[in-house]
């Protein structure tokens, strides 16, 4: 259930919109003016804020600007409802930070559709990794479930960066952040170059990425990702470090030693729908295969069947 806040100085409109959206399964709070709307946002952040344009105290524009200027609430999507449907008013609303605009009078079906679309957008964007911009956990699980429902056989490439924590400690946060961001881009480009149009790229978190592709493309996709990752590292650390190929840092056991620059390993699992158990089971199997890859040395690609 989503929590929505609707601000309008017209009592009949407030109750009509409340009844309409409650019937769609949402929880609705109401505010009669701009200041009350801001107080309500401060008390409890809504999943969506719906604002009338003309309200006493503070207009919808004023409330919108205040919400979007506050870093704590800037992510809240805002839908403006108003009888003033001129282009100038729409432009002013968008410049104030509104995410969508619906003129009055409106069709109830369109209001429901716009609310649903904005909520979907927020959920999708909230699930993206802030560094790489790639879809995260919920989107990955949804993609796996979709392929099982479609009874597809597919391959999952679990991509891991070897020696990345000591690499990040040695070269610093800024370089590490750059590498993660550019790794996401490199994997996308690798999939575009040698994968299929139906492939999926996600970011599990940290230095762990995932590609879902066709079984006959998986090894080539992983190899292309590894090749492009080497360029990412070269861009980040410079020619001298690449020439040396190593750095000295404290490993996970707390021992100071010389290690190779970060490189990319991959565990590839082919999944048949008739053998599917769960994404948790798949993750556990992937961890086993990744351990096998790491034991074979940095930059290893290992392929198995679930």
C-alpha cells in the first residue's frame, strides 16, 4: 500500500480524490492549504504528493519548490492538479519541480493511471544503484522470476572484482567510485556488443554485478566484460601503475603484501526452469562457483549448470 498526500483547498475535491484513490488500495492523507501540506510532509514522507495549484497560504508552486529544495524530501514525486491548463502554467509547474501535471476537470481513470505510473517510476529509480545507475536487488529478482514464468533456459553471469577492497584502500575512494561507475558502463557496452537484445544487466551491490543472457553467449559476454574492465582500470590508475601491474596493501588477513591490480572474475550458471528452486538457492550456488573461480586465480571465468 502506498501512502499519498493530497492538498487542495476545496473540500469536495479533497474527499472525491481521497475516495477515488482509496478505492485503488492507497492510503490517503489530506491537507487544506500549502502550510498544512508542508507540515504533513515533514511529519511523514509520502510516496506521492498531489498538489492543487491555487491554495491559501502557499500555492502549489511554493509547496513544490519547498519540497524539492529539501534534500530529505526532494525524491518525493509531485503531481500537480489545476484548472489552469495553459502552457505557461505547466512550464512554471515543471520548473518548480513537479514530476507530472493533470488539468482539471480530469477523468478518474487518468488520475489513477498517472498515480500508478509515478509510483512505478519511483520504485524503479529507488532500486537503482546510485553509483552505477544499474537496477538493484528487487529488479534482479523480478527479472529472474519473469524468465522462469516464461519457461526460459538462461545463463546468469555473476561478475566480481578481485582484490577490489585493498585496491580501493590503496588508490582511494574517488578512484574506487570511478571504477565501479565505469564498470557498470563497461558491462552494459560488453552486453550490447556481444550479447542479445533481451539481456539484463544489474548491480547486486559493492563490486558485484550480474548479467542474464543466453547460455550460448554467456562465456563470450563474460570475456568481453573482463577485457573492457582492464581498460576501466587503466583509465583509473594511469600508465605507470598499469605498467607495474601490482600494488602493495594489506589483504583481508591483515597482512601487507604485493597484489595484482583489480581484475574481473565471473561465475556462470545455466538455469533450466524445471530445475529452478529460488533466487536464494541460485545465489548460494553462485557463491560456490565464485569461490572456485577465485581459487583458480584472479580473472578466472567458471561456467557450471545449476
